[in-house]
C-alpha cells in the first residue's frame, strides 16, 4: 500500500510559472465545440472541448508564463489547478513544449 497522495509518482506537477508554447509541429483548428489539435510529428489528434483552454493555448507564446496565459484568457485563480492538469496532459502528449527562457514576449 502506497502512502503517496493520489497522482503522486507521476512526476513533477505542471509548472504554471514556466514559459510554454504550442509545439512547432502542432497546429490548432478552432471548431464550434472548442478546437482540434494535431501534432504532425506524432500524428496525435486531441480534442479541446473548452474554448477558454483554446484561448490559453493562443496566449502561451505571448505571455511570460502559462499562469499569465491562463489569467489573460480569463481563467479564475481558483480554476488554475484544473487548467494546469489540462496543460500537463497537453505537455505529456507533446502538443505544448517549454519555451526558451531567453525569449521575451511579443
């Protein structure tokens, strides 16, 4: 029996304070229900059913961190953990990737 909390052992939690971006080989196609994400390298397709998450993804490259992108997209502070889990899943599937620290927002 494990004494670790549920979800532990999966690795470090998603870093909302790090700079992230859409993977260069991934593309977003907005849809009425949210969006489709397609990774041309892995050929993986993801469905976004949350339009706010779509806004977060669009803001990632312009904001200094994922947290800033979430807040710019209208995510409330209390909803940040839910969006961090969603972004963690997108990072695990290579739809988003860390952005170089030296790059400044546009």
